[in-house]
C-alpha cells in the first residue's frame, strides 16, 4: 500500500450516528439542541446561584462550581458541530479544528475526573476529620486545588494531542463518531506507530480514570465506616444524606466509562451505532442531570433558592399592596 503524505488530509468527515435515515435528521438535531440548551441553562444557573449567593461561598459549592464549568464547556465543545451536521448537513471539520476539539474533549473529561476526586476529598475530610476541616479545606485552598486540576490537565493533554499529531494521516478521513476524539482520529492514522500512540493514550486514560476513582472509593468506604461508628442513628442518616448527591454525580460519570473500557478490555466490541450512542449518553446525560442534583438534592442550594423565591414573593406582594 502506498501512503500519501500526512498533509494530504485537510478535513475530517463527522458521520454522527451511522446508518441514521435522512428523514430523522431533523428530529435528532432538535433533540441534541434541546440537550444543549438544558446543559447551558442548567449549568449557567448553577454557576450564577453559587457566585451570587454568599451563603454558598463554601469549599463544597466552589467544587460544584468547577464541575458545572466543565459540564458547560464540554457541551459547548461537542454539541454545536453535531447539531450543524444534522441541521445543515455540515459534516466537514478541518484538520486543525478536529484536533482542537479532541484536545478540549479529553482535557475537560480529565479535569472533571480530578474535580470529582476533590469532591470526595471534601466529604472525606468533613466527615472523618471534622475538627480539621475548616483548617485544611478553606475557600482559598479549594480554589487553588481546582485551578491546578485545570492547569495541570490541560498541559498534560498537550502531549497526548501532539503524539497523535505525529502520526501520518493517509487516505481515510471519515470519523465514526459525533465528535473528534482520540480513538476515532488515531485509528485513521497509518504507519507503524499507530498502535504505540493508541496504547500510550489508553494508558493515560486509565490513569486519568482509575487514580481518582481509587481515591474516591477509598474516601466513601472510609465515610461509611465512620458513619457506622456513630452512636446516633439520626446523625448518621444526616451525614449520609449529605454524601448522596456527590455519590450519584460520581456514579453518573465513572460507571458508564469504566463499563465501556472493561468490555473492550475483555474482548467485547460494540457495533458502531451502539458505541456512538453509548459515548453520547455517558458524555451528555451527566452534564444535563447534574444541575438538577445540585439544586434539588443539596440542602444549602435548595434553601438558598427557596429564600430567594420567598423574598421575590414578598416583594411582589408589597408592590401589589401599594398599588
């Protein structure tokens, strides 16, 4: 086989959902647009509430703030292009744009994983070392730690993208996915280094997932043990209820991803359609659902919203009485 120079590939073609009949394009684009609007409005609302409500200026909620930022950014990076693909049949993504999207997709995912670890650390310290919590986890230390999660991850992922860029890309340019990710792009590469680049990226993905996940599992098991040692059942129930939103958010992120990696490692392979649908579900459902969890399953945020709502009602009633 004769390979062309890597500069021969100027564009990639985003297929989206393989085999989808054209008559469903309008419905799919409308559904994806709805999901995008939910992600944008939901996470923007959470960011605004935490920023403007002074009672929420606590370490736990600054971590939620950073999680909402990663969800908002991820939806913005991935969804507009696939919506355009089905709305205006815009399937083409330039070489540079595709690699840029890949960089942000994986950087945001890795950052989200680290911030989930920060969330577990917050609960672990608060419950297992309550007297040291206010000393160890202040707003300043949490802000610095979350900022480092962003900075270190974005620097580290430059190496993975540069590694993928080192491959020659030949005559294949069709990406069987809804957005540009490392696996979809590198499998279009040619030459003897493709397997090496893919293995390095897979090892990096495992470290990104499993190191934070190991600490998260350790943290919540430690919390459970501490709770069982409590003498008052009502108090232990209250402590566990404070962890419920964090556990649910963590499971939404890790369980589907680990399942996909595990099935691939065991030799089970998804069909192209099943893989695309699975990736889109575990990428977008958490970003859509997390704001609901923040607002309705977190006591302080719920109370802050109720307080604001009551103030608005009282103000409206007072204005009506004056009239």
